[in-house]
């Protein structure tokens, strides 16, 4: 089991993680579980899971552009409320689309 540092300014807001730490942890885990003498061995697959929708902004060359906006980052509250009003049903600020709109509105240099 590996732990990751989550940067948070207050509960429910500005919860970010460096996606590079996930990649490094995956590489370390693979080295630990895959036998060096038989790299294909008995491994049938690898699964990745998440607790909820987290947004990872990637560039054209798959480089990470900013810290991941975690599932519990609720800065997109206004964007969620606007979407809710538009479609006539509840939209959570924890969901992907409000986060993407928030990122575009607050960091336009990232979203081209």
C-alpha cells in the first residue's frame, strides 16, 4: 500500500495531487510484483481504480499540465450550479464536467 500527499487549503476545496506520484508508485509496484526472470509470468492484467472523478489535464505529448483536481475538490460549485440550472437537474461540483469548466475558466493557459 502506498500513500499520496493531497494538498488541501480547506475541507472540500483545492484538493490536488501530483499525478506523477501515481505513475512513480505504479512503476515501483510493477517492479515489486513482476518477476524479473519471467516478466510475462502469470499476470493476466492490471487494473487501476479510483474513488471518484478526478481530473488530470494532459498536454499533446501526454505530459501533466497541473496537479490533478481530486474527486473531493469542490471549487467548481458555481460551474455545477450553472450546469444544474441549464439542464434542470442536480450536478455535483465533484463531477468531471464542472471541474473541466472551472479549469478552463480559472487557468485558460492550461486548457487550449
